[in-house]
């Protein structure tokens, strides 16, 4: 995982992936990549994007086999918010 901040003084964006090693989960949940845009240089924007990614991935990791991926994504958006 790497990012390039360009001319910025600070990178506020965050990203993460679902657990690629959990083959049982991947069969029903696939692989999820999450990106949270920073908050335009606002105070603690980097913390906000990291928390959003973490919350989204944790919520998605709780997806039961019976839940559709679109329903899971909606639930995870609400959880991360």
C-alpha cells in the first residue's frame, strides 16, 4: 500500500482492502477496496478518512453469506457515516 502526496504538505486520503487471505469470505463477499477522500486540508481530515475506511471494512467483514453485496455496501456506508 503506497500513496504519493505530490506537492501537498499532508496526505489526508485513506484506503484499505478487505482481508485477501480469508478465502471463505471471498467466496460470498469478494474483494473490497475502499477509498476515503480527505477533507481538503481541514483539521483532522486524515484521521476522519482513516476512521471511515476502518469502519467500512469492519462492517463489510461482518457480511453474512445471505446478504447481497449491494445491501452490504449500503449498510457499510451507513455504519461508516
